C-alpha cells in the first residue's frame, strides 16, 4: 500500500503545481506550462473528475517563480461532475504583442466518435496575461474524406503538445485526426486500434492579433491526407497519432508519432509542412527501432539546440501487460506507460534521420503503484518543458493525478549526450 499523503513524492519532483483536493478534480493531464507575457509562468491543463467521465474543463494557474502556484481557475468547459458541454485539450499561442489565444476541442450538442475527442475548434482570448478571457467562439476547420459526410457533425481531433514556430516564425500545431466511424468498414474494441492520422495547422496571421473569426489557418499537409502508419494487428487501418514536432537547426520540421507498431515513427518536412517524407521507424544510435507503446512520445528542442525525447522503452509488452492482445482484462496502457525515459538528440544535417539519439536514461518511475480514479501507474504522459530564468524544467502529470515539475540540469543531459562522431544513415 502507498502512503496517500506523500504519494506525490514518489517521482522526486522539484516543484508541485497541483495536488487534487477530491472535489471532482482528480484527473489532471495535457499539462502545458509556458512563459506569461508579463513574466512568470502560466500552466494550462485539462481537468476532470475521471478521464472520460464527461466533465472536462480547462484550468489555468500562474506562478511568479516556478515554485509557488496560484489556485487554478476554470477558463472554459464543464463544471466538476456536471453534464455541461466540455472543453478539452487546450493549447495556447502567445503572440508577439503578448495576446494569448487558447484553442481547444469544444464539445457540441451533436458529436461523432466520442464526447471528448469530437467537437469544434473553440477559441478564447486574453489581453491581460490570462487574468480575463473572452467568451468562446468556434474557428472553422477544413474537412476531408475522413470526416463524417454530414458537415453538421464535428470532426474527431485533438492537439496535445505546445505549438512551435517554423523557420518563418509562424506557429504550427500538430494534431491527431481520427476517422469518423461512419466512414469505416470495420471498427475494433480496443481504444488503441482507431483509424487515425497526424496532420498540422499553421497560423498565418496570428501575430497581427486578429479577432478569432479573422484568423487565417493553413491546413497541412497540402493533400490534406495526413501521415499514416499501418496498424500491426489490423493492417486495414492507420494509427499515427499525437505528433510532436520540432524545428531543426537546418530549418526543417521533424515530427515523431505514437503508433500501434511497438515503436516510435517519424517524418520530416523540408517545405514548412506542405509535404512530408513517408513515415519510418525512429532509430537509436545502434540503428534499431526505438521501442515505445501506444503513448505520447514528446520531443522538445532544448535551449542549446540539442533535443530531448521522452519514451517508455518498451514495445507495448511488459510483464503481464500486452497492448496487442485481442481482449483487454484491464487498460493495458495504464501499466505500459511507466517508467519514463529520456534521451538526448543531436542534429545531423547529412544523416537520413537528422536527429540521432543517445542512450536511454530512466527519469520518472511510479514503481507500478496506481492512484486516482483511473487506477493508472503511468507517468510523464502529456508533459511540457520550459527554459526560464536559467532553469530547464520538465512539467509532467504523475498518473494523470498530480501535476509536478523536475529540473533537468546540464550535468544530467551531458551524461547521456550522444557521441558526436556517430550518425544514423538508414
């Protein structure tokens, strides 16, 4: 049995942003910390009483120093344990002037595949560093052949990682599009086997601070098909989700995705996301595919132009748990998403895989102890990274319950830096 009072200490965090009170606030995830326009930090996350319960809301907290955090406030979405329409998976963009736009999956009275992943693209705006917010409005989204034929039925989509800026300074966000089940000949019982693709949205004029209805968004890639990876067990579908995208020193885009192959896959674009290379398995320094279950695999560009990869270093099979089994007696992902490892990457302009990674280092572990209404042992899923006031911090959910921070000092990253003399050329 774990000591519930002190369980948040298990991963040895350096900062504590939020510990649930038990008031319908027990699920906390999609944890995005970013620099506030008036200094300090802001933390935005999706909270609910339990994942999938139906009361998702966007919460916002602020900190002057990264150590002490304000009581969070709800800025959009459902009240705890209510049947209000939800706001899920919010992501911010801070413009050059300091205006903050937050976009999110906004539940509508009519849904397609599921309540928290189907909806309009909602938008709220703040001109005072997140203290006050506009009423939500819907932003038009481009549609394609994977959406429901009835255009009154919303798309199935989410964004999870903070947008980056491309080489021209334009914000770009990767998103998952799941195919409307009305378009599929077959559907499968396990949630991991969902026909899906990775795509991108680029915000062309957001730094002009337009009204939300005047935003110009380019939907990428140019063929609107998205990036596909064939499901290992069900080859009639693609599972390529939750793209994590970085800008390389060469000006290209490098994107990695979670898949149902037991490995991370990646693609690159040399034309600002207009077109992408056929996805391939991401390789380690020995040229072997990097093992990873069906879980987010964050990738961040560091302040010194190195890269940081987070992954679980198992291929979807660990002990008694197997994401590929036909019948799941319990949610296998709750136990495959632990521990969390990091690897440092170096850019190699001449290599086929232009980011090469060093050895894995175990950073976070729950020792398999479950907590929260979901009963999960996962850790480090849907995190964010800040470089602020000389401190590099990973902000991470612990079991989608606690929201914590861990500092990543230079000596740690230097100890796992890949050998500069070696390259991957698949």
